[in-house]
């Protein structure tokens, strides 16, 4: 065997070092944790219970560490996404639009099968005497009303849009007092207790309460529902491929669309997930701009 010359040894050492660094870089990318969050449309305890199981599922599908990070408000979910504290989020229609405007190349990748035709329920305390109807409840004029969170699509944006469309007036002019509960579950509780006479909330939260036999549904009844609109969506940052490898965002999309465990889907609750793209939520962006919620 020919002895290795002194000239070849440094070259070989350099190649070995480069290869080691390449492997090390790949290992670091694989070791990075994918953080995700969700708008706090329900109590934090329930959210952690729901999404910790989703994190376990995604870890198995993606081969990387995945961790759910709860946030305190809708605005905080957008801020965390913009600041790269989370790279993936289950947003509402409006928060998804806000997040994608804030992060270059961010994109919607999935939505619930039900989300292209989402609706909001208007509910009323039974003491109001208001009954369910296909027509907007004009008799609610002068009563008290609560939205959910200020940037909630189903708890504020679309209910406000339809109040203005149906009455020709701002909510503050049509109702005697207007407030914000913070989330859909709280809206249900406050209307049921009589703290607010009427409220607007995500239909799925109310239907879940009916399914579970929650006591609130005895004194808070649905009186009207909005026309359909696109809502919830999974949105991912535009720089994830640079961290976890080419095609990673598509891999996350495939994992979400492939989620078929009934227990996981029931946590949302959704029948299934389907592909989504930014253009699907243009009606939300247009409505938010019209109401001055985005520029």
C-alpha cells in the first residue's frame, strides 16, 4: 500500500472536518424543537389537554421534538408567531391573516373540513324572551351584548360585520352596552348567568356544550346564526424549511391532513383537516380592513 503523502493528510483532515460539521449541523436541525400554539378560545387547562396530544402525534409523524406553548390572548398568539417563539399555530381567520401579514412567506397549510363554511351563533339569556329565528333579532335593540375576544373571527369580526349589515348601525349604537368576554366559553357562561343578555360565539363551542350536557345551555339559547365564512386554520412560518430541511412545511401539512384519530379530531372538534392556502381567507382580510382591524 502506498504511504499517504504529507500533502494529502491536511486535505483529508479538512474533508473529514467538513463532513463532521455537516453531520453536526444536520443533527442540530433535527434536535430543534418545533413550537406551536393556538388561539385561547377556551380555558387554558382545556387547551393544554387538547394540544398536548396533538404535539405527541406531530412528533411521531415529523421525527422532531414538538411542544405546545399556551398563550394568554389572541394578540399574544400573533406576537409569538411574529417573534419566532412559535413556528406553527392554530389560528382563527383574523389572527391567521394578521400573523401572515407579520411574517414573510408564512402560509396557511390546513383547515378543518368545516372551516370554509363556519358560522357564529348569537345566543340570548332565556329571560330576554328572544326566540330562535332565521331573521336577525331586531328585538334585541337596546339590550346588552358581549363579543368574545377582540380579534376573534367568530366571536367578534363576523358578528360585528353582520350586526352592521343587518341593522345599519354600529354595535355600540344598536345595543345599550357592548363588552368583550375574552373567549367563547366565557361568553356562554356570562350569557347563561344573565351578566350579559346576548352574546356571539363560535358555533362549535356551543354545539360541544350541548353534546356534553353543560348546564349553561339551559339558560343560554341560540337565537340566530350568521351566514357562513372561512375561519380557523393552521399557519406555518416561511423559514421552517431552512431549519428542518427542504419540504418540511409540506411534511407538516401532510401530517395535519393525515390526522384521522377520532379522539384528536374531536378535540378541535373537526371531522377532518383539508389543505388550505392564504387566498382562502381573503374574505376575512377584506372584512377586517373594512372594519379597520387591519390596514
